C-alpha cells in the first residue's frame, strides 16, 4: 500500500516538473516571448500524419475490397476449371456433380475470346467477349449484385445480342439498340480471324465498381458465340464457393474426386486455377501501391520526430541549471529524464487524438468529401473559363474520377487504425527519450559553479 502511494506521488511530482520545465503551467512574465507555434507544430504534424494515414488506409481498403470483389464475382470467379469441351457439347453430369458439393454456391459454363469491336460510326476498341448462359443473372447472385445496368437489360436470349461495359460503349460511341461488329476474333484455327459478318445488337450497358471491367468486358450468349465461331471455342467453368478463402482445399478435393473423373473431364492441376493465381499481378500492384502510400505518409512522422528531438534537446540545454538544482535537491536523473519523455507523450497525445477523431470522421463521410472536391474543382474551372474563355465554359464537366471515388465505401480497420495512432505516439516518445539522455551526463558541480 505504501509503495503504491509512493509511486503515485512520484508520478504526480514528475507530471508537475514536466509541466513546469515546459512552461505550460505558468504565466508569461513581462518581456517573455511566447513560443506557442513551436509547441503546437509537433502536435500538428502528428495529427496530420495520423489523420492522413487513417483516411488513406480506409480508402485503399475500400478500393481493394470493391475491386477484388468485382474481379472475383464478374471476371475470375473463385475457381476456374479449363476443359477441351466445345460450346455446343456442355458436360451436364459434370456441372451437376460440382453443384452437389457442399462448398459450391454456383457453377457457370462460359467461354471467351479477345476481339476488336467496331461501332456504327467506325470507332473501334479491343475487348474481351465472354459468352455466358442466358440465365446468368438468375443463377449467379454474386454477379447480379456487383453489376448495375445503366441502360437496357441484361438480356442475351435474343439472337446475336451483346451487353457492353459503360466505358467500352462510350469509346465505341454506341447506345442500346445500336449494332457492333466483332471484326477480329481470337480463338482456335477453326475460328475465322477477320469477318464483317459478326454483327451483334447492343441490348444493354452495364457498370461495376472496377473500371477495368467497364472498359474491356462484353457479354453475349453461348448460342451466339456458337454461331459465330462454328463450335471452335473450348469451354471453362467458373465456380463460386460459399467461402472464397477455402479455394485451396476445394481444388485439392476436386482433383482427387473419382466421381468428377468419371464424368469424362480431364482434371489436372494445371487446368484448375484459384482466384489468387488469376489475379496475382493485380493483387501485387495493389499491395505495392498501398505500401508506397504508407511509406510516404510515414515520412511525416519521421520529420515530426526529428522536430521533437531538436526541440527537446534545446530545452534540455536551456534548463540544465534547473535540472542540476533538482538533482542537487534529491531528484533522480531518471525521474528528471522521465519528465521530458512525459512532455513528448503530451505532445503526441495532443496530436494523435484529434488526428484519430478527424481521420475517422473523414473516412466515415468520404463520399461527401470527394463530392465536395469534385464540386469545388468544377466551379473553379468553370469560373476560370468564364473569365478567360467564355465560349468553352459550356464544355466544363465534373471530374468523373472524384465521382467514382465517392461511390467507393471507405473501410476502417480497427487494428490498422490502432497501429497508426500508436506509431504516432511512439515516434514522439522515442524522440523525447533520445533527446533527454543528455540529462544523465550533466555534472552538478560544474553547471552550478559556472552559474
């Protein structure tokens, strides 16, 4: 009990000395210049660093989640099984056997080709044309939830109909009801490379959170592709799992499943692909991008730490007489050093807590922030055009990139937020500790003798 009381008294005394040495608990005397900005600057730097890191990580998490989800639900699926079967001869027993597995949510047969698509007005663009079952949006809930029709409907049951991504349709200059030509078509030797007879009608235009899919993907029915390629394209099966992270276990299971082998499908390891393998380069690019952004913002903490170190070291030299007097009166050098470290903690806390709250506030309302940025930039450009080029002011539009980011929800991770805040506080503590080590080297007799 006595030890606890003494420890509380020591902490209370160290707290008092810390405030006294920093000048936070005393009024200015006549002629003394304030140093408010010098005290606020380190806290401000830590606050800005914490806020920026929290917002960046939350936005990157949201971008990664929506992009990865769109890739898996629309493009790569959780598992892909390549086969040598042709479009006209789907292996229904194999599909039924896969669907009967407990891990499987849905199985979609499809094929795809790379094509040069030409619009009615002569505009052309490269695209991936994927042929899917007519009831895709009914059989695959994940696909239906991640795709949004902005014009027309996802109906490919009509003969030679096609659904285009929004950016692809814009590049081609086509709308619903227009026709496009698959001028060049990749495939096997049985597929005619160039042809002007592959004309399809645009029955819908879709949009998803991942811009790359909007600009490169088009969908048509298996029957339409069957007619255009003379049954020359092999089919692959996209499998959606109930738990995407169990893809490795599922692949090992189907490779050793005798019932699937009896269906006539040559199941080998090189023919079965996980979503991790199919999107490996994309995931690597996202990881590098996030790490570089984190590194750049962490430099803020480094600069703030150096600033705190220099300020604390200067304060130690300015207060060396007070330090030696305290030491002569019985204060331990470690206690005096701790008082300076406590100052660094107060500086860090004064910056980290507001930075944390502001970062959470911005992240929770990131759609409002990006919309506001879009409006501000639009009106600034519009005002500039009105002053210097009024005839072109009509063509000023809002930046669609900001509007796109506004639609991406920010995802705040608890542990990431905790680590960022803790690192901001830790950087100040380390800087204060290193700077205050000079306290241990002062010689009382020499300092007081000089005075």
